[in-house]
C-alpha cells in the first residue's frame, strides 16, 4: 500500500507538471496581468495535483484506520490520472487541428 500511495502522489505531481507545461502559453499572460484570470479553468488546472496528492493522503488516512475503502479511494484517482496522461500523450502525438 505504501508504494501505491507514493506512486499515486508522484503521478499527480507529474500530471500537474505536464498540465502546467501544456497550458503555459495561456497562464503566463494571466500571471503578467495581461488577461483576466479564468477561475474555473485555473481550478481545473490544479485538479491533477488534488487528485494525486489528495487521493493519496485520504487513502493513507483510511488505511491507517483499517478501512477496506482505502484501495478504492486510491484506485479511482489512479485510474483517472492514468487516463488523463494517456489522453495528453495522444493529443501531443496527434494534436487537434482546426
């Protein structure tokens, strides 16, 4: 369980770094004050970090109390982050062109 929790937290941090890297062109003008800050978009941008680190923390707390739900709480964010990373790789290799 300890290794799986570390993997989930690391996956969340890696997914967060990739999300920031992919959207840096839109974030930089907001940070410089050239564009209005989109609250919903910014909140969704930090979702990988919340899923990874938050899911790992919640699963660790449940595991320490002996709950069998710890594996479910850890597995759901793990699957979501894995699917998001696969989608990011797909869009990186085959970008959407209008």
